[in-house]
């Protein structure tokens, strides 16, 4: 089943999607920051064999963070366009 496009969604659904995506993005960004700091700490102060593989996780998941931020921007633009039309 294909999900509806942003233009087909109602204002309430867009607001819910925006709020949910913002919360999830903030949580993901915070957790990735903590993991990055922990991995850097392990690289420089402890054993590099533990810290180096952990550095790959925040780097790989940063693309998901970027996608979520772009989705929030697109939803905001759509909501602004709808408010100007009303």
C-alpha cells in the first residue's frame, strides 16, 4: 500500500507528522551526539580497538538525521503554502 503524498495529506495529519518527526529527530540527534562523544573518548583515552568501530554508527546514522530534517522542512513549506491559500 502506497502512503499518501504530502500534498494529499490533511492539515492535521501534516501537523502530527511534523511534531512526531521533530521529536524523533531531536532524540536521534541527541543520542548520536552522545555516542559520538563516547566513541571519541574511547578512541583517545581507552582502547582504540573499541572506539573506532563505534565511530561508524553515528556516521552511518547521520544520513537518517539529514533525511528527517529535510522531511520537516518540506512539511513546514507545505503548511505555509496552505496557510497562504486560505
